């Protein structure tokens, strides 16, 4: 299998990427408390991974209501934007590029995170039946959320726009809107999670409205060519269902063409955690959505890729770039390892969420000379 296509440059919106091996967004829950503020430890972690063609940051709540996991770094206070500056300058100093992933948990949250212990907000008062990690080792059931009033939705859009502005202040190269994995924006799109009867519920056009209005607002803070968006068309976690999955996502992707975003980022069905993966795979993998994307917008594929499958997807034109999650957690020098076809460090699930340096900044590099260690720490 020829793998060199992954090492060719890519024009991605306003950016020129030096390779197509991207770091997928991965929540690691290691922000400084109180205040959910990024700090030196996070800067070291991202700096170590700066050889990625593009880093997409962990999911970052746009609002106090958007938190759903302990110690997530936020992007709704100026202190958080200041903290993120440590991260963006570390990545830039090391020659890398980094987008921030704009996130709102919606119903995938718990009162413990919410201002005044209120209920989490969602399109409708329907529970995800999921669990929220409120502290290390402590999971609490996500409650039945409170349905947002129609008049509150403009505020949610404004939270995304303001967070996008703060991301600019923090020195990011762009932002990715998180519309995947069962969080607020996917909740609005799902005809099971969203049973509203106003302009944001009911028809497909109405359920897609929030995503499109958030995109418009974020693209007004940045240029559209520095904005991407992530979807997981086959996601069936946390009570998410769509009666017509392909039709739903095809509609949204076609509507997004008018913005000419930098990219659309799709999570492949094989990581959907669903019993019907084989059936989904036939219809919902990114190659089926690629022909719907027009103009300069690129397609990033993520989920369960190996070096060979990623290279094949780029080679065949099914995707323009590939994002790796777990392999980037365990291999800060994934690009170099791929280039040399070198063995990969195994990842340790136990240290994915929360904790300190262990399982975060201490994964070994292939060729770590003392000089390089100083450079990376
Ligand atoms: C520890 C961990 C945290 C994750 N956090 C996020 C996240 O914050 N935002 C997101 O969109 N996806 C998140 N994901 C999903 C990954 O971006 C990716 O889609 C998934 O890991 C599959 O890709 P992989 O097989 O290369 O790991 C996370 C995955 C893992 C393992």
C-alpha cells in the first residue's frame, strides 16, 4: 500500500497543511481548576503533537451550560482564552497548527456542572439515559433536561459566536463546530431527541436550523475558510437516533455548501458502537457524503483508521485528510512513526480521562534525544 499521499501538503480553507495526518479532537479532562483553565500541562501535551498536519483541540464548552465532564477546559471566559494562549503559542512555536473544537453538551450533562445546580438544557425534555462523569471515578445519570424556550435559542447561537471570537483572541488558527457524538447540536438534528413544535423542531429543515445558524454566526466571527464542522452520521450512543440517517446528513451537508467552510469532518460508522454497524457502513461512511460536498470544502475522515486505511482513503479521493484519535494520544510523534512505518505505542484507556502527566505527556517518542526532550517539555 502506498502511504505517501498522507505526506503531501493540503490546502484546507485558508491554511496550508504540511501533511494530511491530523489529530482528532480528544477530551482529556485535565484543565486547571477552579475556572476550567488550560495551563502548562495542556500546552506540553499539544506541543508534543505539533507535527500533525492540524491539531483539533478537545471539545471545549462555549458556555457554563455547555459543560458535561469534569475538568474540561472552557472558552467562555477571558481567563480561559488567556490559558489557551499557552497552548496555541506552544503549538505554533513547534511549527504546528491548531483549531479549537466548539462544544455544548446539551442534555449530556448533570446539574453538578450547571449554574445554580439547574437542569441541563436540550431541545426537548428527553433524557439521553447516559451518564455524566462529574468527578474522577464518579458517574451520575444525566437527568431529564429542560427544553430550551424558543426565545433562548438566539442566546445559544450567540454563545457559540462569542466563543469563536475568544478562540481568535486565544490565537487559534480556526475553529471546528462539534455537531457530532450526541451533544447539543446533534440532539437538535435527531427526530428522537428533538420533538419541538417551533421553528427548531419538526421538519428536517427545522431540526437542521440551529446547526446552520450556529455555523453562520461562527463564520461571521471568523472567515468561513477557517471554520470546520464535525458530524457522526452513524452515532447511536446516548439515546441518539435518526429515522433517516443518510437523508438527514445529506440535507445538512448540502445546506452547508453555501458557506464554503474549510472542511466537513465525518466520524466513520465503524466506531459508532452500534450493533448495525455493517448495515450503517454500507450507507453512512464518508465516501457516500463526499460527492455532496462542493467547491473548496474538504472532507476529513476519522474513526478506526490504520495507516493503510487512511492512505487508501486519501489515495482514492474518498477523503482529503485523516484524523487519528487514540493513536495520537499514545504516539505524540505519530507522523514520524507513520513515515518510518515504525511500531506504535499502545494506548492506555485507564488514563484517557482526567489525571496528570501519566498517560498524557509521558508517552515515549521514537527518537528522543536529550536535546529534543528539552525542546518538547
Ligand atoms: C479519549 C477520547 C476522547 C475523545 N474526545 C472527543 C472530543 O472531545 N470531541 C470529539 O469530537 N470526539 C472525541 N473523541 C472521538 C475521536 O475524535 C475519534 O473520532 C475516535 O477516537 C475514533 O478515532 P480513532 O479510532 O482514531 O481513535 C474522543 C475519543 C477518545 C478515545
